[in-house]
């Protein structure tokens, strides 16, 4: 018994054809905004800030994700004059999207005088939920699968979608599904950790970077879709290794700089002993010591 591939990657609503890939991104982004609003409000923040950040960061994330995709997987760019822009056909590099979206988000949060680290911890689990939903779109596009497998949960891939050299195989590792499960599990863990431990911001976001990137090391070892290679390894493998180490060091550094406070715990979604402490943490001016500014902006 294997997982069948969808017969189509979308559906018609009147004359318009709706791509499931794009629809999943819309749903994922919507869920991320709602989850972040809930967590930010629980931390004592103004929910309206989340909408402002999303208004700027979401388009930036899409642009950054497409730029990353075009630069790292040029073989997947559709052969049209508009191919580099054709996100509806698939192709958003998560790391490029998070990087540019985060930079723009930091700008908006600082502009409102709120604490970047606290906001980052609120958004970390929400990003993972959005990424998990987005992987459903990859399933409908019949992309991002791993090497051949005979496991019961192998994904059936039509001949036209199999990469060169794999025409004789019909079932492949559903790496999109592996990542979906991991993303939701990591999101749940971050929420649990925020409720049961005093994590200094942006510790949860650092763990998000570490955990997601660590999983991508495993995922990249399975994937067979076209990618740029260096010294025998996929380019994304190097990115995943670097970010896993960087995220772990970032988490260690943020937690050792000074003891976690009640406000830091509240940033993760746990109401601290005094509500006033949370308000003070969330509303803290971005002008903190140089070391703290650098950590929040990474």
C-alpha cells in the first residue's frame, strides 16, 4: 500500500484555476498570523502589531524565498520569460524567505518600539505550522521527494515527474511528509518548552533555527530533486549544517548572557508572576546593550 500522487495540482473556481500550492501558502500564512497574535497578546503585546509586521514581512518572505530558489535550483526554473517569478508552479526556498522576512519584520517591530526577541519567540512555532501546511502544496506539485523506497508509505510518482536516472522506480520517500510531521512536532515542543521553562528571548527562535536546520540535514540526504552540488553534497546540505551550528551557538549565547527573567518566560507564551513584568518586557525599547541588539537581529 503506497501513497498515491494527486491527479491534479489544483481546481477551477469559475474561469479561475486555483493552484493548491498557492492556496496552502495562503492558509499557512493565515494560521501563522493568528497563532502569533494569540501568543503575542498572551505575552502582553498589542495584537495589531502582528498584522503590521505581516503586511510587510510576508511579501518580503515570498520575494526572498523565490530569489533563494532561483539561485540555488536554477534547473527548476520554468522555461518562460517569467520563469524566475513563477511561484505558482512551486519554488520558494524557505531559508531565503525566512531571512528576508525576518529582516523586514525586525525593522517593523523596532519601529514600533517593541522587543524583537520577545516577538521572535512568539512567531517561531507559528512559522513551523505555516511551513508544515506549505508542504502539502509540494505534495500536490509532486516535488520535494526523496530516493526510491519500498516502504509502505512510499509516494507514487508519475514517470513525467521522476528525475533523470530514476525512471525505473515508481515509489519514493515522501520527504515533504517527513518534514510536515517534524515541523508540527517541533512547534509543539517549542510551545511546551515556553510554558515549562524560563527561556530568555530569542531562545525559542534560536531553537527553531537549530531544530529545523538539523532536520534538513537528514532530509537533504534523502532528496533526489535537481540541486547545485559542491564537493559531492547538495548546496542546501551545507546551509543546513551551518545554520544548525549557528542556531545552537545562538541559543547557548542568549541563555548565558544573563539569567532568564519572568518577562522572558512570558514571551514564550507563559504568563509570568506579574503581568506588569510582561508588559515591561514586551514594551521595552529596542535600544538595549550592543550584544543584545546583535542577538535579536540575527
